[in-house]
C-alpha cells in the first residue's frame, strides 16, 4: 500500500535533515577546490574542543585584484565571496578529514575591499553566506557575520574566515 503524501513529505524532510555536508555538496554539484597552500607560518584551520576556525581565504581564481567599484562589480565580488567560502570549507576539510564533522556555522568575518564610499559590503559577503546556507541548511548554515569595509587598490576584493561548531566526537 503506497504511503500517503504527508508521510512521503515527512520522509523526504527527514532524509534531507540527516544529509551531511559532504552528500549535500555532491547533490548540489559543488566540488571544493584543493585547499590553497599556506603563504606563511600558519595552518589552514585549527580547532579546540568543538569549535573550528578556518584561516582567512581570498578569491584567487574568480576575480582580479581590485576593489569593488574599481574594476570589479558587486556581482563579480559576490562570486569572489562564494569562492572564499569554498576555500574556507576546503581548508576545514583538509584539517578535519570531512565536512560532516561540522554541526553548524557560527561566524563569518569578512573584509570587503571597496572604493572609498562603497557601502554594499553585506551584498558582497552574501556570496559566502548564501553558499553556507546551501550546504548546511537553515538555520545551521546561517552565521553571525561581520562585513568590514577596507580599501587597498592592489589587493583582492574580499577575504574572510569561518568559525564552525563540530559534532561531539563519539
């Protein structure tokens, strides 16, 4: 006897709730890049107890080095911020072994390089936080967030780091 529609919907919701980040990435067709090499005396991610921090990451493949409003549009910077999110996740995966260890996203801190007077830093950083909600769901993927303005004409359009809560180890 087939299940009533309500039971099918509940079953689908439970499957999606149980889906880990690795399966969700695969379902979305998202491949993480190789974790970028370290350019100094640091590691890509570090954790203590059940909190993990990625190092700051930039968008080195999708955008040119310029401030938003001087060679890069808000839409292009949004794509750059999405790449930043992918790079942060790649660093966390490299150190943790699997993104399935992540219970929820806690915080994103991003520096958005814009021309003097640029006021749309949050629109840019949405590229990263929209990605996190796609991968981890709502509310687990929604972080507390800071989109901090900066100006450096020769630097990348956005740099950010990620803080996550890990599932308790069993």
